[in-house]
């Protein structure tokens, strides 16, 4: 079980295939991770990743999905 309290601001988020997905800006409520927009592929928008996609947390947040799956399914937030 993943504890939201294990996820800290500025942690790196990695996909199941080891790719850099982004950096945690902060937890959005109790169910999502909000990624920094400065680390976004477009550099202009935040993205949300559900906590249910998290496989485990150590020095990084590791997701259970490949990078292509994450990027096709994450929520894109307008500014």
C-alpha cells in the first residue's frame, strides 16, 4: 500500500520503464500528484497523475505504467 505521506515535493517521478516523467510539485488532494509545469514536456502546463498509478516510493516515485501510457493518460491542466 502506498502512503501519500511518503511522497514529498520535488521528488522525481519515473515510469515503469525507467523514464523521467516529471517532478512532484505537490499532492493535489488525497488522490493525485501534481507535477511541476517547468518539468513538463511543453513547459507550460501542470499534469496530474493518480496515486493509484504509483507502484512504490523510495528516493523516487515509481509508477506501474510505461512512459508512453502515462503521457497518454495523465490529466492535462490549463493554467
